[in-house]
C-alpha cells in the first residue's frame, strides 16, 4: 500500500528549525472524529476558514491511522468546480484502476463501485468548498451503495458546509460535523 497523503516533511512550517505539530484540543477532537468516522464507515465534514489547519489536522491524524491500522487512504483535491465526470476520473486515478477509464457513465460507475466494495478505504476530499450539489451527490451515491466499504472525510471552507447543509439528502448522511470557530477552537456535533 502506497500512501497518498503528503509526507510529514511538507506539513505547514515544519521545515522551520525546531518546528513541530503540537497536539491541541482541536487536533485531539479531529483525531477522535476521524477515528469514529472511519470506524463507522461514515462521512464527516471538517470545515472552516482558510488557515485554521483543517488539511494539516486530517493529514496528521490519517498518517497515524495508516501506520497503526493499515487504513488505505485515497486523497483527492479539487482546484475548481468539478463535475461528476471529473470526480469519476479522479476516483479512477486514486484507486489505481488499470487500463483506460470507461466511456459510458454506467460502466464507469460499476467499475468504481466494484473497486470501492473490494476493501475498506478512506477517501479524503480536500478543498471540498469547490464541490457543488452534483459532485456531493456523486460522493453520496458511491457511499450509499450497499457494498461500498468507504469512509469519506470532506475538508474545506465554509462553502462545503453551506452546500451540504442546504440539501437534506446530503446533510442527513454526515456523521460528524467539525467546524472551526477560531484558529484555536473547534466545535463538534454528531448526527
């Protein structure tokens, strides 16, 4: 298994002399929430303003879980408003599926669903604020499949939270919402 998480050396500011990640209450809450989400094979939304450490917290916690539990982590990040087609192609790539991607959506979906049912995985969708209703719906579709063995962690700005909360079919499936209130304080609510 090859990790798709960035190496520890690329974490924010760790290249500075004597810099290290400090275990704060927020990081402990993220670790507990991520562990619970993965254990339940559920979906989680970690959201907040830029610069509060959402991506860092997810990466630190998942590296630990990869090491201790052997959890396979597949990481996806979008830079612009993706379509469901783009999500399919990103999943095809991060799952390491062989050959060329299928041309027809139904064939593509079957291939992805079979792969997601083959073994437990955690999907990290970073920069989730770029997702729209259609793409969140696609993630819900693959997660809802009765045989998929995935947990999904959406990490993004308040835009991710806003889209998910607006749609009852989406928000009702989020197991844990972790939103940052300030740089140093994170709140947690459960389903």
